[in-house]
C-alpha cells in the first residue's frame, strides 16, 4: 500500500508495522489457521464472563481484564480482543470485532501469528470499504496508523524522539495535541516527509512552547509564533477546566 503525501510516496509495509508496535511478524497468517472444531466449547466458556444475551463491548472486556487474577486461556482471548479492536479493526455498531477468535484455540501459538501482516490487511480492507463523503459510514480500520502518520510526517507543533517501537514515544495525548494543531492550521494530512529513519538519542519532547530560538526575527514571524502559542494555551486551558470539573464531580 502507498500513501501519497503532496506528490511523494510513502510505502506502508510490514516492517513499518513492526517498528511501530513491536508485535510478532513473519509467522503464520491468521486466516490460514484451522478454525475451531464444532465440538470445541472454548468460545462458549469465554462468553460466560459476560451477561447472557448482552452485546460484548470493549468496556466490558477492559473490566474483565482489570479484575482477573488468572493467566488462563480466557485472559489471552480477552487481551486479543482488546488488541484487535484497539489497533486493528473495530465495528461501527459498538460491538467487539471477534472474528480472529474463530482461529484461536487452546493449542494455538498466538506469538507465532504474523500480526503485522494481519494489521496491514485490516488497513487495506477497511480503507477500500470506507466512503469518506457519507455521514453514515465510519472508518473502523487500524488506529495504529495514526502513529505511522505522526512518525513519518514532520510537524512544527510537536517534536518527538524517533525511536522504535514508536508506540513507546507517542501517547494518545500527544496524538490529540498534534491532530488539533494541524486541523486548526488547515494542514491535517499534509506536510513534509521525515528523512530516513535514524535511531535518535532520547532528548525529550518539544512543542511550540518549548522553542527558544526563532530563525526569523521579523515582526510577522513573532506575530505568527505568538498566535500559535496563544492557541495552544487556549487548548491547554480547556483541557485543564475539563479535568478540574471531572475531579470535582468524582471527588466533591
């Protein structure tokens, strides 16, 4: 798969998925595994963790994982469903995508599955079925590729050390910060490609407020910088107010 960034091609390959998440690659393709035999009751036993007849949603999976004290087969399936729905492919109706479970049995070596290829396949499939101009169509593909975008497209809003695995250096807060900045600047999905990857020294993260030196000393440059900083402060103020209200509600 190739992404066009202002005339430059950015190839999405399995090796990049591994660099982002450090998940297994090069093993068995998931859909080439045998599906559960009809007499296997593992799936029915797994479903007994949840209210009978209820729709299994991600919040329910999270609660079960947090409350469990056993490293059993159910725990492995719970974690797998959490991983698939968070990083690979979810559904538009709120229920968990449990398709991969039909290929996982107690005898399956989960660590030997090529999860990088599976995630990439999810991206291609969900992108092809996504209708961007429809109000009733939602992209359910890999959110993990927000990391791929942030890692490969340069931004003046936030500079993060480029090291692998990428997920260790990008938090959801940093992703939201950059997304908000680029939307306000009208440049989301645009920008210059980063150079060839070099494992950088971890020198900490910087954003617009951390910059000290200005390359351009003109009045216009200072006005632009101050405007961006004020916008950033407003965003942080909004987040602070939201957190304070949340804390007051929970701990009156």
